[in-house]
C-alpha cells in the first residue's frame, strides 16, 4: 500500500520509509524486466515485437560485413533503351587537364511517350506512254494491308477507334479529344461512328464462325441481361465458351435460344432457372450459384427461422459433397448423380408441399429441374454454375450503366458485333488492337 504523508510536515523516519518502499518497487521491476529479456533472448533473437532484434544492432555496431546475396534485388529494367545520351567531361574542372577514355559509373533511365503527329500518305499513280507501242501504262494499286475499301482511314486508325470504344469504353468525345490533342487529327462524330460500323461489317464472316463454334461446343453457356435501344427495353443474350463470345440483341422469348444455339442439341447447355431454356432438347445444367444466392436472400429475410437455417445448412452440405465428388468411372459417376438427386428430393419434398414454409418456392424450383441439377457429377467437363456467362456479360453491363444503351438498331448491331469480335479475341488471349487489324486485313481473328 502506498504511504500517504505530507512532505512539508513529514518526519525523518517517514521519509526514510518512503524511500525504502520505492527502492523495493524498483528492485521488483528490475527483476521483472530481466525475466522478460531472458524470454525474448530465447525466442530466436527476434526481440520485442515491432522492433529490430538487438543482435542485428550489435553486429552492425561491431562492423561485421553484410551477408552477400545470391542476386540483386534492385528494380529490373524491362525496357530496351531506344536512345543513348553520353554525358562526359572533356577536361578536369579542377585543373583544366584534358580527359580521355573513361567508364560508365552510373545510369539514369527516363521513359517518355512522343507526341506523334498524324501521317497522311498520298499515293500518286504515275502513267507513262510506251515509246514503242504507244500504250499508256499505269501501275496497279494494291493497299489491302493498309486500308479497307475506298475509304481514307487506315487499318491502324480503324482498329484504334474500335478498340478504344469497346475495350476502353471511351465515349466518342474522348476519342475526339485524344486524336486531336496527341496526334493532331480532327474527326467528326459521324467519322468515328462510321469507323466502328466498318469494323463490324468486316467481321461478319468471323461472327458466323464464332456462332458455328459455339453451336458445336460440348458445353456452351447462355445468359441474358437488359439492354435499352432508343429508350425501349430489350435484352442482350450471350453465348460463350472458353474461347468464344457471342452477343445477340432481341427479346426475352425462348426463340432467342434457338436463334443462338440452333435446334440441334449438341452439348450440355449451362443456364439459370429461366423458363426460356426449358424447350432445349439436349441436356442442361442449371446454375447452382443462383440457388445459393436465393438461399442467402432467404436467410437475410428470415433471420429468426431456425428451421430454415438447418435446412440451408443441409442443402449447402449436399452441394459441397456433389462438387467434391470425383471418380474416373463414368458408370459410377452416373450412379452418384442419381443418389444426389434422391438426397435433394428428400430434402425438398416436405417443404415443397407446405404453403407456409418460407423455403417452399425454392424447393419447388429445385424439384422442377431435378434432372438438371447434378449433370456436373456425371460429366466432369460441365461446371456446376453459369458464372462463365455472367463474366462474359459483365463488360456490356458496365457499359449499359454508363451509357444507358444504344440509340438505333444499326448502333445496336454494331455494338453487339464489336463486343463479340473483340470479346472473342480477349478470351483467346489475343491483343484486341492487333486482332482488330488482322480482322480488317485478313477477315479473321
């Protein structure tokens, strides 16, 4: 207990008692510090958390050489210099003696982009008359690798405009500013729109090839999202594979599925629970990601429903077991698919017939498409979700939130063609700018 006294009136004995108590406290704290230092010293020399080890400080103070590294950790120069500038002194600044030879003691790298002006190339065809036969001859002009058709814009300019519009999602006004400021090229809105239309027209054959490859794919993915054209609501459909992207504008009717994948069932169609896919004659894998999202929304809307929590946990466990199952024998995988369907039936049948159950609607949806829930168990090439189609739609969804859609049917067709062509190029790992140039010159990606 601390001693209470008044220093002005305290006696000598009281002051000595206070000093003795303080010395005892100091001795106790010093012992505690020594114990903690021993513990830190036995922990590998790391020292106090958040501080540098004492051993490193002692070695540095003792002048020990730094441990040699196997390689340098300085910033690597990934670019090759395009120009080299030498800085050298011709005479000594102290005594004015002429200097010769020398060595590179230090380097300094500066990265810069030159502001290149637009190049306007005029091709002049010179006609000449043969002095023997008096025939006028004129050279044949072949600019297939430079320009498309009889227009003025070169392949590089068309590719740049289309790539900035699609990949960069630049508005027309920003493209005008960029070309005018950096390259001194002034283009009208109609010229930029016409350039995008030219790219879409040149890619019609490539679009037909993309459609054919998607129809022949063993696992195509389909999805749709809203898209406004001149203020009128419509829909954009996407059909995708790991290397193909196709976008089609239309309604939300089931006929759009036939127009995209055709009437011949060649693969397992990955889709969500929308009824437009019901008439597809082939096998379908309904998306489990949508089921898990609906399950999450139910739990958020009914946080106190303990029966729902137990049922949700069992459904999630069933899905996890199905995803984790793997077997090399196709017959065993088919049998296990039917077992998972039986487990799902037992899990949902009770609540599907109960109008008061909050999960009744979800249970009825699961049972309605029961044979299409575990196709991925029998076929390992089929994913359990339709996330690939949603990722394919994401760039267009982002553009729709910015612009609101398109203004005319021709603008919509141009936008869908551009998204399909450059989206396919990006899915294949190609540079969109170079792929667009190849499309304009060779007619293929």
